[in-house]
C-alpha cells in the first residue's frame, strides 16, 4: 500500500508565516519532511512511536493524532483510508490545540 501525505489548504500558509516570524526553524521544517517521508515509505503506524511522541487526541479532536517534530513543535493529523491528511501545524509549548 502506498501512502500519501496531503495538507489541508491553510497548512502551507501557516508554515510560511511561522518560517517568516521565526517560530518554525529550518531544523523544524527538516524534521517535518522526515516525518512525511517516513509515513510515505512505511505508513502512519511507523510514526506512532515514542520518538515522535505520537498519540491520539480526544474531545473536539477525537479521530486525530498529535506528533512532535521538535521540543515545541506539534502537528495534528488524521488518517483517511490510505490518505494521510495533515490538518494543522502549530508550534506551541503549551499544547494549545483549540480549533
């Protein structure tokens, strides 16, 4: 099975904004790309490890997962059949996942 990571429409805008204001570093972006590559090669189960601090979310984010790409950086995603959709990218030390 081949996996593809798709991005919600606003994620690229958010990434650009965070790169410009410095909340997302080049190292963070490289880690995000490593995460994407790992999923596309081996599937989403391959990132559901302690290394990525990947875990399911609940409440208003039930059905989504969170993964860490740095000490402060988190991304929220969900799996749709054989399609991985990255919904939100946030860099936060407080884990503020409010929609």
